[in-house]
C-alpha cells in the first residue's frame, strides 16, 4: 500500500512522491507528516487570531468597524436616540 495522497494533479501528470532514499515511508512518519503537523498548525491559528482580536479591541480600541455589506448598501449603525439626517425638500405651489 502506498502511503501518499493521490490528488487530481498527481493522477493527471502521473507523479508520485517518494522519499529520496527510495524506501517506503513508515506509517508513523506518514501520520506525523500528513496529520499531526497540519493539525498543530491549524490549532495554533486559533489562539493567534484570538490574541489579535484582543489586541485590536482593547489596545488599539478600534470601535469603528464597518462591515462590507454596510459599505455596499451605504448604511451605518446609529444609536436608537439619534435621528437620521434627512434632507428637506421644498414643495412648489
């Protein structure tokens, strides 16, 4: 059993990845390479993004976060007591 992933590109171009000494890779090394390292990097991204959010919120004190859909629809969030600015139109008689 080959212990490498067969992807579409490898299948189309008939490419196979083997160790440089041309030996079969051990299952434990395969598990470490394909699973453990990638999962560890993925899990490390969670606290890094949480720390960045805390830094941005409490250190930089960015309160004016405008979402993409607010920009697209040309809208903004206002307090409930704030009245919207409406241009008055003069009626002609």
